[in-house]
């Protein structure tokens, strides 16, 4: 079993490099981006082949990356209509990109299920890999699917907001599979997994905290917040998104709805650790230095933040140490190809395309990498 992660490497000059990283043998093609047998980043090109092999890093250099302003609906309803068949969604929230198989895993909140579908032949019909058995807290059911992720063994983790629990499923799970209770967390939201250690970070919306399951087991410990609802540097207010960057900054990032900001914490942080505001924190609003209910975050190799800015219906790029951000897509509410309606989770696929779970439009949008 192996894992893979695609990252956007951005240099101070503004050039960026799209790199994929794997920990074991994989199959590459002449048109693919790159593969590497370690987690180091290299801009040195190497030869790839169409057979199964392990190769050194190959990179595609981009200058001032930008994305198409008109998205393609890769799953769900183009018109924003909810539904329950295997081509439709109802309020999608969490997403996870399965790079080796070019598959997307989606937490289909309204339908109480986890779906997986191919990005190679989209739009496609999805497969239910967990839940879909009505609302409930049995281990083959969900009440409110929010966070979703795979660990390094391709086991599935689901944060069930309504049942106050995090459930683990085997890599071969389907709608008939009962999961295993990882632990109880009050109103768990998004999940982030350190693929090197299998530490699992889970947001607790109610407890204004981020919990960590060390090594993916045992009782959770507080990794951030847990000191009541507030705006002090060791407090959180209505956290929702979490991202642990184990490749570059070795830091924990948390989005807060109540404080309209993104906090950064050092590796090994606890409830006693004070964080640093790295985006927002200037009150809820639509200004360039503001956020309004930020939902999720991705961090690239240069420390640049990409933030799903929920109520502003936009995706913001916030450079490291910047005091304001720029809108890369979205900015108005609606169902048009250049609009979003409460974006939740964002991520990049292996081609550098931006994927967005467009929650209240009941669809997944892909904004193609335009300049590279």
C-alpha cells in the first residue's frame, strides 16, 4: 500500500512547481507530472516511463499560477439541484483526493453517506463506500457527514457531526460495512492526517478545540484551543477547518468561524500553546484583509494559504506574512460557472486544478489551472 500527495511548490520569485510525492513504487507516464521515492522536493527533471517503476522527481514549472474563472461541474447538479441518486449530492462538505487512483471522496452531508468517484472520466457515477443506510448513529450509519480522510493504509475516517464521533472503515468498505469507533468528539468537523505518523487531527466545533489521535489510536489529546470560546491566542471560536502541513512548515493550521481568521500552531502544540494569526482576524467582512466564516485551508510549499471563504463565496490566496489576500476564484453567490454558494473544502488534483465542494449548490466544481 502506498500514499501519494500532490503539492504546488511556489518559489519566492513567483514561479511554482507542481510535484507529486509517493512513498513506494508507482506507475508513471510520459505526460504525468512527477514522482519521487521520498518526501523531498526537487526541481530536477528525470525520465519517466509507461511501465511500473520508481523514478526521481520530475517537475512542471509554472509562473504566477492562475485558474480559470469558469468552473466545470465534475459531480452533482450543474443547476445546483440536490438529489440522492449516485450522480447527485445534497450539501457536500468534506473531500479527500485519492491521488494514486485519481478518485475523489466526498462527504455527502444531506444523504448521510460517503461517495467515491473517478476524476478520469467525469462526470461519472459514484460508489457508496460508507453509510447510505439512513440517519442514525450505528456504525454503518451517519447523522451528519462532515470530515473525511484516508490514512497511509487507505483506511477511511469520517467525522460524524451529528453523532459526536469519528469512525474508521477498512480500505475495502462499502455501504454494508460497519466501521470501528475511533473516538468521541463533540461535533467533529474537518479532519487532517499526518501521513508520516498517522496522527489524526479533528476539529471539535463545540469544544473550540482541535484534538489529535496520536498514531491514529488511543484517547484524543488537545492540539489547539480547548480554553473556552474566545479570541485570545490560545483560544478558538467556532473552528471548522484543520490542516497539518507535515511536509514543509511542520505546522497546524485552523480556520475559525467565530473569529473570522486562520491560526497557525507549531508542531507538537497543546492547549497551552499560543497560535499566530496568519489570515483574517480583522472582523467578519469582505475586504481583502478580512474573511467571513472561513471553512477550510490548504497550504503550499512556500507557506501560501488557500482559504475557502464561506460567506464571501470566494477562494482566497494569502501569501506568507501578508496582511491581505487576493481572490483567485468566485466572489459572488449563484449557480453560474464563475460563482459559488458557500464553498466548503478545497484541494488540488495532480494537474494543479482547484477542486471546491460548493455546498449549497450541491456540486463539486473544478477550476482548471490556466497559466502554467
